[in-house]
């Protein structure tokens, strides 16, 4: 599980849906949250949070250009590759923050991944979860 510490920088809410932007170092991530209006109202701008998302929800791209609908698109360099028979774990360094991605080994071979490659991680906003950190 990827876990990044940050703070909420914006919230757009209507009814039982909220789109929450979280700053992590110099990057901004977006989480789509569902819940009652009361639950969503508990999130506040400036609040410290932990952003959680599964390794299997991080897609990788090389030489990606153009617009896509994914809100979470972050660049990084490949620092570690663990190739298995079916799955491959790739560690990406994004400004001294490590993010792990688990993709099929077939996809890893297709991307011809190598240490030092510049890639982009991609995660849909509905795959992001937020955990409030103490003191809020």
C-alpha cells in the first residue's frame, strides 16, 4: 500500500460526493470521496492527511503525451524493478518520495522498463483514500 503524507489544499463538494486535492511535497493528488454530507464536511482545508492507494492501482506510462481523464499523473524515475513470473513491482522515485506500482510482467516487458527510466504513474482519483492525521 502506498502511503503519502500531505495536507488538503482544496475541497469541492456537492451532496454525497467530494473531490479533495492534497499537496504532497511539490505534487498535488486528487481523491474522490463518497459519504454523507456530514462525513464530507469533516474534511478541512489545511488538514494533515495520509493519502493511501494500492500498488496495483498505479499504472505506468513511458513517453505519454496529450490529455487524459486521470487526475493523478505524476512523473518519476524507476529506482527498482522486481520481475516475477506474472507480476512485476516497480519502485518510482518522485522527488524523494517512493511510490510502488505492481503491473503484469507482460506489461513491464512491453514497456522495456529499465533502472533510471523516466515514467509517469497514473491513478484514478476514486482509488485514493484519505486518513486524517492526529491533532485535527
